[in-house]
C-alpha cells in the first residue's frame, strides 16, 4: 500500500492550515488574564515563533501517524485483527506524541511565553484528542484503499475469467462442421475435382482464419465478411439453393470493427436450429448500417434440439461484455430471429 501518493498536498496545504487552527485553539484555551498581560510583551517575532511551534506540533502529529501506519501495516503483527492493530497503533501514537510534548516543554523558554504546567497538560490533552482523530482517519483510509483494491481485483479476476472462457469458445468450431465437410468433400472428389480443389481451399481458409484470429478481441468488418464468404461457400456447395444469403450495407462501415467469428456463429446458429429445403429455403440477411450489423433469418424450428444450443450466442454476449461496449440485442419473433450487433471503433 502506498502512503505517499497523495500526501504531497496534505503536507503542502494541510499542515499550515491545521497549524493555524491549532494555534487558534491554544489562544482560546490560554486567553486568561495572565496570558493577555504577557502578550503585551510579545513582538512580531514571538508570534511567528509560536506559529512555528504549532506547525512543528502539527507535523509531529501527522508524520508519526503516517510512520506508524506504514511500519505496523508492513509487518505481520496483528495483521488479521484490525481492531487490535488499531488500538496498538493508537496507543503508540499517543505515547510518542506525549514524549515529544514533554521533551518540548522541558526547553527553557522565556517567562513571557507563559509555558506552565497547565499549558503542558492542555497540550497533552490536545495531542491525545488529535492522535485519536489522525489514527482513525488513516485507518479509515487504509480500509477504503483495501476495499477499492479488492473491488479492482475482483473485477480483474472476472475479466480474466471471461477472457479465458472467450478464448475457449474461439477455439470451438462445431465438430459436426468438420465431419460434414469432409463427407461433402469425399463426394466432390468423385463428382467434380475442380470444385473439390476450391472446396479444400476454402475449408483451409476457414480454419486458418479461426487459428490466426483466436487471440484477437476485435477485427475489421471487411476481413470478417471476406471470411464469411469463404465459409458460406462450403454450405452452399453442401445445401445448394436450400440456403440463401443476402449481404448488404454501407461502405463506410467496412472499416469498423467486430468481434471475430460473430457472423460465423450467427450463421451456424441459424443453420443448426432451423429446418430448410429447396422449396422452403433458409434465408439469412446480413445488413451493416448505422453502426450496427443486423443478422436475421426466417424461422422453421426443428422438432429436436441440437446439442450445444446457446453456445454461439453466449460466445457473442461474452465477447461484447469483455469489450465493455453495447451488448448485442436479440429479437426472437414468431417468424424471424434477429440479432443486432454493434459495430465498434478502434
């Protein structure tokens, strides 16, 4: 814990102000008739000297409190028991301040200053009171700092947990996706070798994109769309006219950013959870405009749910939660399913 990060201003402005305040208290306490008579013999230098005495007393009060806080909190003594540590620190502070006051008043001052036993007792009482206030203040500050640090640590741990989960999700491509594509490739090799070569090239590009961008949290929209075209080629070879994809948008949005694999997961989600055929195709629309990219599809839900349902949407939600930006908006309507994803600035 750093004890000097903002005490510069306390020392520069707080000590002089507190010294003036302390001097006023002592004047009020010592404003009996004998002291008033003694003040007649004061010159300007005497008032300055008494002001310096108050400043020195102020510095002693605060600096011993700071020093004790630093020393005691740096050791393991009573570290787990805050109440005992506070009492121990307070008693030490009172003891040190009392010793300093007694040593100070042992100096042989001129008679006109009126430093008698009554003034010594008052100085000890003032030191006792302000020792309590100062020790309490520093202890409260330490607790506040520790609370803030624990909040930051909890936030950082949560962020790291989200990042770990996100990285794990990024590495996921549905295993069925690979098996189905290998099956399709086997058929293509027998029927159309030229298309098979293109198919292998696009399949390789898909996995290369996933591996090369798995550690990124944002990617340019144009790069994501180029990847999606290669990804869709695989599905269109497999399903033909059963899947229709429409991509439209504003050109100026192509340089904005999106979380990697967002579009791939939304398309995969639509294909996985809907039934479709050449007579009732699955129509997926991708439209990027007004700082959003909107992906929607017509609904024709399957009778049986696919395993791992919700993983894709969870990935997207975690991605944008980690980035700290607007969370994607999902509209699950009767005939359509729509996801609105914010486009990000770098």
